[in-house]
C-alpha cells in the first residue's frame, strides 16, 4: 500500500508584513596573532541563517564588534581560489545582491542598538570571534540582555567562545546547568592539518570541558548539529547555522 506523506512550511511572501526583527552580530576585521592572516566572519554563518529568517518573515539587522565594513574569512568565500567553500551557493547567491553587499559595507557597532527593538539575537562565527568575542564585555552584556529577557539567544561555531565567560546578572555563568555545542576539537584538528599549522590560539571544546556544571556536546565533524536548551541555542560549526536559525524561528512562532 502506498503511504502518503505531506509537508508544509510557511514561506513569507512578497509584500507580507514583517513578523519581527532579529539582531545578527559579526566580528569586525582583525588579524590572527596565530597565523598572521586577516580574519573576520564566516559568510555561511550569516547567509544560511539569514535565508531561514527571511523566509520565516523576519527582518534582520547586522551589527559588528566595532562597526564599519566587514570582511569575510577568505576560506568561506565561495569564489576563493582555494575552492574550500565553492559548494556554498546560498552565499554565492547573496553576494550577487546589492542590498546584501551594502549590509556588509557599513555596520553599526553593537552598542548602538537597543535590545528592546529585537525579538532574538544570533552570533555569527568565523575566525575573528576567537579574538573579538571572548572577553568582550559589551557583547556579553548584549547577549545576556536578550537571554535574561527570555528571547531566543543563539551562537554558532567560533562565536560560542563568548559563552566560555559570559555571566548572567547574578554573576553565574550563562552556561551553568546548560547543554550546548560549538566548534569541535576534531574540526580544529582537521583545519590545522589542512593548512599545516595551528590556526586558533585555543580550542573551544577543550576550554568548555574545563567548566564544571555545564554539558558541552559535539556531533560528527562538520555535521549539521544544533542544540536548544531553553532559549539558549548553539550550533557546532558553519554547517549548523540554518539548523540553529530554525530553532530560533520555532521559539518565536510559539
């Protein structure tokens, strides 16, 4: 007997009113002290969630740690000669849009926005956050404001470095009692071997496992893997951005 299966998902149609607004935060350009490379954000961790948010009917505002023009990590660029991200047609599509490129050209600094104007926050990873997110008190304050307001608060890949130190207003680590994920040691090892050097100054998984009273989990290397624990949402790496964004939307649509 043939079994019938049906599936329906909402897709926001042209001209429909916005359902709300989501704040996305990226690293401003920096230089890796480890490799000497120019570093910034990983484009798939912006574009893949952006597609999910836009199709679900949410507007997005992009801000950065210092404001101004953003630069993507070269290996994340689908047109990069390395071919590392040549499969990323979603990013390639967005790169053809003038309004997307304008978004990257002149971002506000993260302190210039009011959390009350947004329904959720989403931190974009890349190589930059390892230097610009960890210990960033301004970003910690912003992220905790969303979290303590009960709004979806998401971080993916290397942006989860913020959670190693971010504390709630009561002084307790935000991840205390939480289950979460981030870039895995196995993925760092793969990347180091691919380029023939140690890329990052430390490893998120290694640091997270030193924290008592929290549960850090990883899936198979480069699998799409996201975890929702209350209103904290985390994704393992660049292939997990859409999954994390879908969890954000699920909370907002309840």
